[in-house]
C-alpha cells in the first residue's frame, strides 16, 4: 500500500471511530486540523506523511472521553497503523504526537518535540480559536450543561491538569483559561499569523458579548 492509500484508509478509519463524537471533537474537527496542518506545513521542513497521519489520528481516543486514560489514543493508532504495515519509526512518531499534543491547562511539561508535532499542535490550537473555536467551546459547554456566563465566577488561570479537566465553570471562563492564551503559544510563524487574526476576532466577540449582557448594545 502506498502512502496515499494509507492516508485514505486512515480517513475512513477516523470517520468511523468518531461517528458519534461530541460536535467539537468529531470528524470535522479532524478535517479542519488536517487542512490547517497541511497549510502550515507548506512553510516548514517536515515529513508530510507523519504530519498527515498525526493530524488525522491526534484525537482518535481523547482521554477526556475515555475516563482520563491517556494511553488509549496511542494504542488505537498503533494497532491501526500496524494493520497497514506502516514503518515502526512512523508509528512511534505518531504515538508521540498523540501523547504530547494536548493543552490540559497549559501548565504541563511537554516530553516530546518535533517539527511535525509543532505543525499539528498549531493546527489543533487554531481550531480552538476564532469563529470555529467559539462554536466548539459553546458546544462543549452545552454538552456538559454548563452556564454560558456567570459574572460571579472568575476565571482560574492557575489550574492543574486535574482541575482543568474537572472544571465546571461557565463556558465564557474557558476563553480566559485557554482560548485567549493560545496566540502566544504558537510554534510556527505561519501558525502565529493565523492565530493573530483568530485572536482579534475573539476579542471583538467578547466586547460585543459583555455589552449585550448588560443590554447596552
Ligand atoms: P486539549 O486537548 O488541547 O486540552 P481540549 O480537547 O480540552 O484541548 O479542548 C478542545 C476544545 O474543546 C476547546 O478548545 C473548547 O472549545 C472545548 N473545551 C474543552 N474544555 C472546555 C471547557 N471546560 N469549557 C468549554 N469548552 C471546552
Ligand atoms: Ni484536536
């Protein structure tokens, strides 16, 4: 099987596995991350095959939908790629990408670095920003039945990984706990440029939100 066929089979696999996923972590999230990763990769020196496989498989079993178990994603990806006889070095790289891509409050040490992970991480972060990022965030908050906004509950910027995962704060707090922090954490130049536009859009959105909240606009 050539690389193109492997990518096609991976697309089919991911669509099937994520068929019932929450709307912000479904196939279309993967589709957008895959597209953005390819866009960013045009200005980076990377192994395209690893970028595509990593982007497609990065949320194959997100730990927050698997009782916090972070080993399911890499294991699922490995079993799938082994079934297609993908090189061991590529499989190990993809496993490392899946294990190290996540934000989880932003206070974690990242144990693995590669140019390919940098690109995919930027693409994943971009999907948490801008118009799409706003949509995903409210979808997730609705999925968890959280309040949209509560002026009495302040954002918490120093959350541990556990506190971040278990937070029941209003959805608007997530903007301050994650979305607005992403612009300064981009790895690549191309990613940073896209992030700046999406960041500005979120700031405009929030200004409008608070004015509407108080009925002044
Ligand atoms: P990561 O895997 O980088 O930690 P997450 O999967 O936690 O990222 O977040 C992906 C998206 O899911 C966020 O950008 C946001 O849209 C939504 N999300 C996650 N946690 C929350 C939350 N506590 N409140 C609202 N949205 C959330
Ligand atoms: Ni993702």
